[in-house]
C-alpha cells in the first residue's frame, strides 16, 4: 500500500462502499444479515465472507481470523460490517444502523455508522454517515502476535 494519503483515503472509502453494498443487498434479500468481512490481500484481490453466527460473537470470530491473517502478512486492509442498533445523539430511541470498521495495515482505523430504515419493503439510508477515527483492533494486535511468535522462535532456535 502506498504511503500517499489520497491512496489510503481511497482504500478506506472503497472498503466502506463495498461493505455497505454487501450489507444493503443482504438487507433487501433477508431483512437482516450476519456479520461479514472484506480483506484486501497484498496483491489487491479481495477475500469476502460472513460469520457462522450473528451478533457480537460472530464479529469477534471474524476479527480473530483477520488478526491471524494480518499477523501472517496475508492482508493489507480489512473491513468488518454488522447490523446494529444505536442511539444517535439527542434521540429518544434506538435506530437500525450498519456498522463498518475499516483498518489499514499502516494503522489507520475508522468506525462508520450508516443509519437506515425499512419503509414499506424499501430500504432507505439516511443521508449522512457518522465517521470516527478509532484505535486499531486488527493490525495492532497482529503486530503484537507476530512479535510474540518471533520471540518464541528465537528462544527455541
């Protein structure tokens, strides 16, 4: 991945858009969806998949698998998306949203919330997305795992 900030921003935007497209398609087909991921290999090819179970447990399984891939340098970026209920600032009740967590191997990590509602069998997305910078979960942990493996290997050589 290039160190160019425009290339990084483009990669993040592309992962967010593709994640939202996959989630949108699942919502229209089923009304809900299992957590899913998109992993970008070093050559730019995508791995796309879904969790075997829903909720937080499914997301945690995906993040663990992506950490292992990142520790082995098999991916350069990743996005995990899931269906959540959130309460926007100032609102009195929870609303439906798609949460997308996008991370680059360089350490940038963003949390994106896209609010939506189902109106008469039609999916309606809110205009604005909430985007916030968050600490890395996948690649920071991957670096720690890789360092621990190297230390163990050095000890037994």
